[in-house]
C-alpha cells in the first residue's frame, strides 16, 4: 500500500509540474518590434595621421636598399626637425621585391630585373595649422609618396556618448510611434546593439621627391568631422 501511495503522489507531483510549465509564457510567442535609431556628433578635428614613404628602384638589391635607407633617414630627420616627436613617427612598411623589366616597344620581358624598395612611416601630428608646411618639408626632404591624410579628434568619448544617447532616444520614439499606430504599447527591451561609424575625410596625393619645394604650403582644409552612431533595439509589445 505504501508503494502504491508513493506512486500516486509522484504522478500528482509530475502533473502539477507540467501544469505550471504549461502556464509559463513561451518566449518564442512574445510579439516584438525591432527599430533602428541614429545619433550624430559634429567635431572639429585636432589631430591628423599621414603615411609618408620613400620609393626607390635600382638594378641591384643592395644599391636599392642603400639609396632608400639614406633617403628615408633624411625624411625622418626632417620630420623631427619640423617638431614631430619621435613617439609619433612609426615605420609601418618596409619591402623589397624584384620587378621584371619590359621592352617599351614590344612589351615583352627583357630578362633584366629592377629591385624595388618601399619604406613607409606613419606620422601623427597635433598641429593642424602646420600640416601643409609639414607636407612641403617631407617632399623637399625626399619623400615621394604621401598617402591618406586622415583627420581625427583626440578626445571624442563624451561626444560619442551623447550621440549614442540620441540614437537610443531616436529608436524609442520610432518604436512608440509604430506601436501606437498598431494599437499596442511597448514592453521591455529584448535586445540592443550599436555601431559607431566614424568617417574621416581623406586627402590622397603624390609628392615628387627631389623636386623644388613649393613657395606656399600645401593647402589643407580639415573641415568638420561627422561621427554617427546607429543602434538596433528590439522591444516586446503588449
């Protein structure tokens, strides 16, 4: 009899448990609404990054490296003399590779090779009013590639924080409008994600190494940078 009573109690307990589980709301049945919001921050740049390089070609690898090394060192010395600290000058690329020569008339390989050497340094400058003069200086010192001048803001944390808050408010306003139009109201946030987009204007150009230095500085206009933030928020509907 005790065994039978125990079985009956166990079955009743299992039935109650299943009943409780059945009354729980299945998350997959929750109605949701997903929206996207955006926020912007507009800031004047106060820092610039430039890639300055020396490109040399020579029939022998040793001569190509020797020429490039001497020319690059001259450029780096000129950058330091222009007031850029050593910590803001970083080598990002050094490469040497053979390149086949081609007959200019027929376009066929001549069997000869030229050795190409590239040395690129990444320069950070915080004096934007002197950026044009700096470009003139490096070109005059022997740099023959100047690529991708990028502007940025050194301290943009607070501006991005406000842009994120604005993006969340934008998403919430859209969600309330859509839910209200459908005769519903917003519940709790189910998920949220965000992405900071920081487009930076570029200045692409080539400098002629060894050429005469221009009498006037290279004209550079940093303009104003727009930092945008996008958020995706999913709300429960009720």
